């Protein structure tokens, strides 16, 4: 493996802990195996021993979380008695000291799984990639901060192969595996070159037009520059055994990659090239990590 990592250890997946200070939590990592969220008070965890604060996120069933920093609310997909919902935890930045379920809303009855949530903070619209009984569907809910009960989606559109997409709201593009789709219509954008095959999770830095593509089939992390253009270029292919999900923080040029029980943190992510890179790691033995959420 050519990925060089700097290790730090965290708490067990089902453990209730304390991050060691009273600072507000700004980074949230779901432990899918235990329906627990790890909450950290830094976006760039230091190398060394790190105590990870945790709180329960009951019936968690999705692949990632989304955070609304204005309202201090954390969104995640849940399922109970066959009903798929979105649960919202308030006071999320307080972690185990006060994060709690404040509301939830149900998805259409034929949704069997909500895979990936994306909150457009600028408009307050929540996009949800779902598996339905007959197809894969993208749901969109406007005014997500007000939803409860069983609201009617503002958008309900079938998408083939859509599992863990990423959205470039600046350019109106959805990246999903090899596909680039127009956000407004869901139609394939045919003027752009094909992405590498087999992508399972993607993250776009729209500020820099850099796409990060995790492929759990061939265990690689790919970096593609000028992603939205006809000059899109594959600049890095890192071997990362077990990689599943990626999340990018454009404001800090930072990439998080979830690899089973370990989160890799790449600084200066847009400069990654070739087949090797340095990363800090935070591990939580026995956990199954999903896509992270952050302030």
C-alpha cells in the first residue's frame, strides 16, 4: 500500500466517551455498525491518542450524515418497522452532553433505503439518494429545517445507478459513479469525458473543480482536476484497501476518506498527485464508518 498514514487512536464504536474538553463539536463521523456518532471538536485531528466523544443516533441506517451549522442540527437516515425516515438531532455540537432527537420526517412508503444525504446549505434543500422497490430515486425536499410528518418530496426522480452522489451546486452538476448529470433535469451530460469506471462514492470541491472518487471495487482513491470540463484529468490513483466513502471540506482543502474502522484525513487535498499521499488517521476499533459531516 503506497498510502502513508500517521496513526491516532480513538474510542470503541459503542462507547460513550469524552473528547477531553468542552469545546463545541465540529466533525461528526457515523459508526454504522452501532448507530453511534463520533463527535470531535477539531476538523483536523492531531496525531496521537484522541478520545472520541460519542452519542447514540437511534436506528441509523444510511451511509452518511449532514450538518446544518446555522441551526446546529445533524441529519441522518433511519429505519424502524420498515419505515425509512430522516431523523434530525439538535444541539449536535454539544455531543454526548446534549445532542438529542428533535424531529423526524418519513420518506415515501416504497423507499427501502436512504443511501446518501446532501444538504444544500445555501437554499436549505435536502437531497436524498434512495433505493425504492422498483428503482433508484433522487428525492429533494425544500425547507428541510421545517419538515416533519410525511411531507411530499419537491422532486421525485428515478436515477439509474445513483447511490452516493456528490453535487456541484455552483455548476449544476451531479456526479454519481461514472455519470455526470444535470442537476436541473437529471439528464446525462454527454459533452464531458467519461469518469473512471466503478466509482462508489464521490466528493466535489467546486471551488477548485476537483473531484475525488472512491472505488471500493478496486480499492482506490482517484483525484480528477478540471472535473466539470472537457479537460478533466486523472492526476492521482491511490491504493486504499477498504475505502468506501469520501467527503471534502473545500474551505480547508481537506479530504476525509472512510475506510471501515479508520478515517483518513488528507490536508492540501487538491495537490494530491501520483500514487502516494500522506494522511492522518483516526481509528475506532470495531466500527464501520460512513461519510462524515462537518461545520
